[in-house]
C-alpha cells in the first residue's frame, strides 16, 4: 500500500511565505521539514512550534476537525499527556488551497518499533479514560473508525485474502470472531481513531525506562465505539503491559474482543505499507494479537 502522492508540494519556501502573509511575527524563525506522512507535512518552526499542512485534499477536512475540536480535547487530557492542539490557524493563501495549523512542538519521538512497558500502558489507559466521554451530536463522522466491525469486513478480509499479510488465515478467523460479537450499544464517545505506535510519542523517564510523552495526529478524531482506541494494547504494548492496560480500562469481554478485531484491521493495513518501519510494527503486532 503505497503512500499517496502529494497533491500539493509543501516545502520550506511555501511555509515561509504563508507565515509572512498570515503570521509575520513567526516568519523569521528557523523552519525544517520533519515529516511527510500519508496526509500531512509537518514543518518544525523554531524550538517550540510546528506547522501542520495537508498534502492532499482528503486531509483538508481532517485539519479543520482538529482546529475545531482539539482545543477542548487537549484541556480534557492535559492531566495525563499533551496533544498538538492548534495555537494558531492558517487559511488558504498564495495558491495553497487548504487550511493549516500552527501547533506546539511536543516532546519525545514516535514509539515505532519500541514497545511500551507497564508505565506507558497505565498512562495510555489514563489517556483513553479521560478521552472516552460522550461526544456532542455534531462530532465529526468518520466512516472507517469506531464503527461496527461488520461494516469493515469487506475491506479487512480483502486484505487478508492475499499472501501479503503474515499469518493472514489466522487473522481472518480472528476477525470473523470479533465481527460476530455484540456491537457497541453505549453512547458515541470521543475516540482518537488512529492510536497506533506512530502517533504515540515516548521519551526516557528519570529511571531510564520509557514514558508516554505525547499523543499526536487527531485527524481521525470521531465519536463511536471506544474499542477502536483500545487496539493500542496489541499495537504498542507487550503482554505484561497489555494486562495492566486492560485492568485500568476495565474493558468487558465483548469490548476487548472488538478491540482485538480493530488491532487486526490496523496491523493488517500497516503490513501493506511501503514503509519498512510500518511493516515491522505490523509483524510484531500480528504476533501479539494472535499469540495473546
């Protein structure tokens, strides 16, 4: 699964020009492109800020969702972890067609292939506990996150019908069991929607271990079944930490089963990436979800 091509090239001269046009007091700070992902380009701005700009039209509305909803979410989860809530916003200008954001530069680096221990698990659990509260009726709608699992079966089973995903047959059987569980019947709650190891930032704790330092990329923020976020238990944690995570979130068997199904969905998608690190995370997560 190749990373989509950029529909608009974002580089330092463009960002400098947008800043001079809309935020001139920041325009002379150093700029460095630090990430160009599936949807957005992130450009570090000085020591304390970053600029987050869509690189394709499909991401433009997601940035607007973050601009509207993330400040309140940031206040809610602040006792546990910072998130990149916009401190300023940008509008289409100078030929650039979409809204964009200036956010705080957050500590740490993506977990990636690093596996969180119990301390990280407990912090992640505390984060989702604060986040998973009933959302307003006008919360963003995401057709592929926090939805009933059967609605994703065609897409997931298509991925698993090839030899490109490790242990695909076992994953397909697990997915079918998870999709057959009772659907979530509670009120739609806020969910991050994409809580995989590249959106979980870690840094070193005073005792030399790893600690949760930030959660990033709320582009898929939506309301629905909290199980989608609990999938991080297999994606980012080891067995011992996963046990601590489940104990803290107090997930019942059906919710935990749906979460495991979401882990199948996310890990199988990562396994088809053209990025080696994504594939490495997928392999580890597939082992965790099948051998748990």
